C-alpha cells in the first residue's frame, strides 16, 4: 500500500492502521512542517518513506516504480482553507497539478490496481441542504482550497472514464474512487488554523481560544471514522466490486454541530478553557456543512461508530495524556475503536 501525505494528521493514523494490519506500507510526502508532529511522535518504520513533492512528476513516478504498490491512498494535499487564500497558486499546483502527476505515475506503474483519492466535504456547491450533501449534488467552491478539491473530483472522474476504465496492457484496469469526509478531530493534529489544535495550544499556554465564527456548522468526526471507510472502500476496489465512484463518510447524527457548541462540550472535558471572539473581517468560509452518508451505509455497509461525546472525550484525553504523562494514546485509541466496532458488529470489523 502507498499512502501519500503519510506525515500529515490523517495520513499518519492511516499508515499506523495499515501497519498494524500487517500490510506492506510506503509513504510519499513532504517532511512535517510543524513541531510537534504526530508522524514523528509515532516513530513508525515504513518499507519506504519518501520525501517527494507532488509537484515533482518524475519523483512521484520513481516512488511508484520503486515500491510497486497494489493500492494507493491519496491524502497528500494543501488542506488549509485560510492558507489557500494566502497561497492560491500553490494550493492549485499541489491539489490539482499534483493529483495529475500521481495519476500519470499510476498509468506508468502496472502494479497499481486501485486508488482511493481523499477529497473533502467542502467540494459541494454552497446551498441549503437539510438532508445533507449527497454524492450527486453539484460540485463547487468559493475559496481556493474548496475549488481545488472540486477540481480534483472532476479530474478523478475524467481519469476514471478515459484512462483507467480499460486494460491498458497491465492485465487489469485501475479502479478509482473518491472519498469525502467531514471535519476530522483526534489526537495528533497540530495544524495551524484548525479548531482542536488551536484549543489545545490555548489551554497549554493559559490563553483564550479565539473563535472566528462560533455559529458555523460542521460535521465533526473522529479521524478513525473516515479511515475505516477508506479501508473498506479500498478493499472493495481490490475485489473488483462496482464501487469506483464518489463516497461520503460523515459522522454520527449528533456530531454535526456549531463550532461554539463543540467548544462548550470540550470545556466539559478540559476545564479552564476560556473563549474569545474575533469578529473579523475574515475570509469567507462556508456557514454550514453536513454530509448525507446513506449511500455508504446502504451499499458498503459502513456507518459511523463513535458519537459526539466519545469522539470529543477521546480527543481531549489524547492531548491530556501526552501533556500530563508524555504518553501517546494513538495505538490505544485505535485498539479501542476496533474493539468497539467488533462489539457493534460493524461489517469491516467482523
């Protein structure tokens, strides 16, 4: 398995899970740009740990040729909305041009049988959808990040139909699916301009957490929730099931809530957190995001496992354990999630 973006938040959790399953895992990513870094905290040894920029087409192709993966999970991206306003050209170069480079590398690597391209819940054209956005809703974007990921969905559909839908001499076709998840939280996220890392930094520095838009609504989910969907989807692709299309992997129904409500719930687990409001002006961000995951539930048998309280409690405990005892709870949380999934008889765990 090749995981692009393995040095990032979601990618590091996915690399650990694949490694724990006994898979051969390689990674392609830039070096972590912040300290601390969850990837460095894990200390995980991969068969190949390549520091390659997606914008380097030859470098990407060389990693694929060297490792010859069967399945690619593509998570590498410029994933920050506010940074995309500051650096639109870089955002498009990485998220659009880099994706093309990866797909061209896949075309030249006959070992690859399937690709799961991870995009975002922000690919949808803004509009009121009380039922939540479904996979067949219109794509769109306001900020460069959202637009770049909507472009990534269109590029994926184009490669699926024009390049990967037939045997080009490798003995099989390449099956390609895209996965759209909500706002992930969990231990090990140290990124800039994201709510949980900002909250943790505020608590540890005894300073207020500054909120830009406490009324913004988001689908919050533990990082392991969408990863379970990506793994289930990847396995189905390798079995040649007809799942090479777009999929939503969102949270439990009680976990779509306003930013202010999420913070109030987190204050119950981590006392002493003070909150301040910065009214801006700020760059535009979507006021409401909600995912409809009926398709994944009905056709893949996937469904979210942890409710909002469990998600927030485990997230806060991860950071508290690291601060208090210097203990990394990542493997502990992964085992707990798998055990809970088995008890709940989730299809991927049984």
